[in-house]
């Protein structure tokens, strides 16, 4: 039996009038630190902590397994809301960057254990969302685990 872990992030850019300007879904890379985090949590060898925050940045450098942080993080990391149903193969983590937070051309995003620093679980790049000062950006990370 093999277990497959994959993830993607969806990005919804919303104008100040509440109208959705654009929506996209981008595949992500679970970095080495994210895999180590999963292994330590499931083996009981790690400290009990959660991926509690989402961060965004402006750098479009390709995602790499050894990365431990976003390349050019901007704004304040946002707390994550989780959803998972027993027996389901997916879990979602959602955060919203509201007006005045993380303004600029968003190119990268990731999940973190802390509001600054901490362990980075994943990194996605190539988002290319121009977030104005009055816009909000809703990001949903979907983690899928299947067995075959």
C-alpha cells in the first residue's frame, strides 16, 4: 500500500464592493520541513503544535523542497480556520487577508506553525494576484491524503 499526500491552494481576490475579481487554484510543494512535521506528529516524536497561520509574499522564485520560509513575506500572517469530516480524504485550511494587509502583487504563500518564524509546511508560487489596499484575498489550502 502507498499513501499519497498532495495539496493545492485556491485564491479568491475580492474587491471592496464584495465582487470577486479573480479565482485560481495552484498546486503546492510540501517542503522538507512540512514532511518532517507530518512524520514527527504521527510518530509522537515531535512537540504537539499545529499549522496555525498562513503567510503571503511577493517573490516568484520556484518552490524548492529545502525552503524554510517565504522568499519575500509581506503583511501580517493570518490565523487559519480548519475543516475536515471524519472519513474524508481532504482537509481545508482557510485564511483571509483583509483590506490594508499584504497589499501588492502576491506571488507566494505557505502555512506556518507560528505568527512569525516557525516551521513552514508548504510553499506555492506563481499566484500573481494584485491585491489593492481595499481588496481582500481569501486563500484555502486543501490537503488530500489517499491510499492505494
